[in-house]
């Protein structure tokens, strides 16, 4: 029977960050475990113009873009070729890396969302992209995807994250265990995984109770990773106490320990429809600006 593969939708624009995201994914997953679709939404008017101007055509005319439409198309084709080569250089077969370019239908974020409903197992985007202002891709695309993608994991890649170490925010929730299961799809001989649990209480008795109650959770998570193919020597556990913020503690530990990847579970819909993520995962993905953050549904 053929081995199950993870099908990844990797959104690519003409930015350097998109290439960093492609490089990150190519290094993170075992090359025989994934299929990748490099997806680009072509638009004559940059997404940022739609966010700040009622008449984007007028703004575009006034902005006098440096590159013609033809030059932009050539640049995208060149970036797609470079991104695809990153995966081929890792040993992925030609038919496992597909390039898909489509004209903008509704909006870049919505078009990515609609594409993600076609049997994908994950969506990956760069934190920054091509725009007039550096923050625009995050504000207009990645942030929108965070609110919409509840059916597949989303990864937002910032900076140039190192790939060898993964930090998983763990608690006793089903969402956290699903995050662990997803890490299992990344199995690689060199990947190191730390299961991290933070307790805000300072009281030593409360800490020991939390530590004791997490033993079975750590063991369950470790067993799942071993079943996926990780060796026991690739997995460590860590419990922190007295933290002011669980999200802040997770990011601080990742940066201090030179982790490039943080994985958290989505906590499910809140009472306010616009905020479908739990507070911890929401804070992590907004604060970890130079890391790769996975939010697993």
C-alpha cells in the first residue's frame, strides 16, 4: 500500500520571504512524505492597494509601478522555478512539486482559502510579502487566513527559521494532541522535538500537581511521535512554572533554545466569531515574528 503523503499548499508571491518559506518547508519535511503545490494568485493591482484605497486603479496609476505586467509575470515565473528547485534538490520527484498560477478571483486571501479546500493537509505562507508597506501582507492576507483556515493547519513563516528543532506547546487538550500528531508528519532523522508545558502558578504545590498530571500527557505525546517514526532520543519534555504569559514563555524558550519552529493547537471557536483561535495560539503567531509558527486545527 502506498504511503500516505501530506499535501501542502504553499502560497508564493514575488517576495524573498516566499522563497524563505519554500526553503523552510523543503527542509522540514522528509522529501518522500509530501506533495507540494506552489500557488500564486496573479493580480494586476497589488493586494495592498485594495486595503487602503477605495479606487485601487487610481492609486495604481498614481503610484507608477516600476515593473510592467510582463516583467511581474516573468519575476513570478522565475521565483516559482527557484522555489520548485529547492524541493527537487532535496530529492523530491518532479511530479511531487506542482506550480499553479491563477488569476485573482475574489481576493488573494479568499482565493488561497478556496484552493485550500481541495484536499490539502496544510497551508504555508510567508509572514511578509511584496507590498508598499512591510506589514501589509501580514495584515491583509496572513491574518485573514488565520481567521478562515479552521479545516487545515496553517504555517506562517517569518525571517529565516532554522529547521532542526521543533517546540510544541502542550497541554491536556485534544487540540494540543492534534498538534503533536501533525508534527509526526514531519518525521526526519535529524529533527528534534521538545514538548513544552507552561504553568502560570508560582505555588510549588500547584506546580508539582501540574507536573504530575502532565506525565501521562507527555507519555501519550511521546508514544504518538514514536509511532510516527521519531526515535525516543529525538524527543524531550519540559515544564515551566511561574510564567506571566504562556505564549510569551513559549516564544522566549524557542528563541533561547534556538528553535526555528513552534507548533500550537487551535483551541476552537470562541464566543466571538471573528476570533476563532485560543488566546495562546493567537498571541504566539502574532508575536513570533522571526520564526515559523504552525497552528493545527
